C-alpha cells in the first residue's frame, strides 16, 4: 500500500481547455485573462518577454484593431517551447507556467501529454480509399490523443506505487463506488507519493478544487498490473480508452473477481468479461451503485458549472449561438447540432469541436460544452441528454 498525495493534475488537458479553466479560475473573461497573461510576461526576464512578443505579434489579445486576432497563439507558443528547457530564447513551458503563477494558471504543473497515448494508424483500407497523405504509409500514426483528465480517472505513479503505466489501482475509501483509477503517467524518483488527476479528485468527492494548492493524503492499492510494467510511454489503441464508468467496472472485476489484466483493459475485453458476470448479484449491485454515484457527481458538477454560467450571464448577458446544422437535430427538444464555424449573435463563431464526430454537408467537427469561439469565449450551456466523448453536445444556446 502506498501513500497518494492529493495533488490534482490536469496532464493531458488540451491547451484550449487549460486556457478556459485558467480564465474561469481567475474570475475573468477570456479577454481579460489573456491581457493579464501578456502583461505579466512583458514584465518578466528576457525569455518571458520573448514569449510575450510571440503572443503579441500574433495579436493574441486582439489589441491591434488593424490586424486579425489569433486566439490559437497560446497553443502555438506551447508548441514552440520545450517542456523543461529553453528553446530559441523562449522559456520552458513549465517555467513559464510557474512564473505566471497560481492566480493565472489553472495547473502550473500542467503538460499536454500523458505517458499513455491512444493512437490510430493508417491501414490497407485507408490506402484503398486514397486517404493516406503524401509522406505517410500503412502503419504510420493517423491520430494521437492523450488521457482526458476530466473524464478518465488516473494517477501519476511515483516510487510509492509499484505499478507501470496502464495498471489499475484502488484509491482511498474501499467502500466508495468510484474508487478505481489507472496509472496514466509514471515519474520515478523524487517524492514517494503519487498524484491524482481531476477525474479521480472528483471521484473522491471534491467537485471544486485548486490543483496548485490542494493537499492531504489518501491510500492507493495496486489492483491489476499491466504485464509490460513500463514507466515510459505506452501506446494503446482507441479501443483501450476506458471512461470513468468503465474504469470502475474494470477495477471491481480485477479486485473482487480476480480477473486478469487482459480481461479488463480494453473496451472489447471488458464488455466480454462483464457479460460473464451479468447475472452475478454482487456485480449487478455494484453497477447500480456506480451509476447512482456518477449521477450524484454529475448533479454536483452541473451545479458548480451552472453557478458559473449564471454569474457569466448576469455580468455579460451572454452571446447566443444563432444557428447550427438544420438537417441534424438532437435531444428531447430536437435542437440543431452546433459545429465549428457556427455563428453567434455578436458575430463571433465556434472554432473548436470534437474531431472524430462530424455533422452537416461540410462535415465540420461537432462542438460540445466548453468548445471555444474565435474570440476566446466558450460554450457554457448545452444539451444535457446528448453526449459526445462524455461531454454535453452544443446547440444554439448561451455562450
């Protein structure tokens, strides 16, 4: 049994989501937050000033009325930096986040990747359909994504947790239905205590926390080890991505029924193993407990989110999405699905969606709760009965 420090990590979160969470945390609009970040960078050392110039040259804040604003400039800056060392005069992204500090950055220890990556590769079918771009061939990486820290419960293992990346662990109270997580990153050395991500923190009952200042400890037990037992990168197929609910069932089956790792570690193997226990009274009860706990958690998170929405709408009046895709409707009210490029009342437009899910004749990515606009706003209300990748789907609604 190891000790697990309660340090909530956002590793794997997209840059755009980090920006939005940071603005929300600071109690500012996205425009105000960007101006505060730029101002602080311009007051820093030479490397910070260069980072500020990078953003300013791309008109990140829209201060230059004669030039088109580029809301993706922060993402481009992160892409131009190294994580822990300087490059071309720019500060490391880690150093920059630490310099900007707790007041401006949601998680100053954030990094865009986890050791677990989900990869799809080009196949013979892609070649036959002419979908392999120049310079690529069968077997090359087609898409790569990382663990979503708000949807997939995980821990960052250190010396006190004897389990490689991909393994399953039990965190905290053994009677809590939402007690299981996976090792999504491993950092040997330093502290013996591991760290938990946002979803795991929520599973422990903390629906509103600061990843920079949270403290405390709880226990962690290794339930099922990945046989490869690696502390480096682990490439998995998209079919191995387990959401929160699936992770709980997988952990329970390994912990209680002693099912091997191979029987629980992918969507297909887990489905087959769950079928094996479909009439088991204990498993049926546990599934009910998990669903009830997740429903209770969702209501608590929705309240936190709605409080933020109410505050935003009261202060700004909101900016409604005007139209979506007329031919694609969803939800109990049959509202149009919203995609990238959908316009808002003020003339803004959505710029972010879920790649892999498309709608309309132009096949633009479908936008969901939290999706950003060209002006750095985000969708704050959405269809609560239609979800894509675990997030409520956007519809013509307040921003």
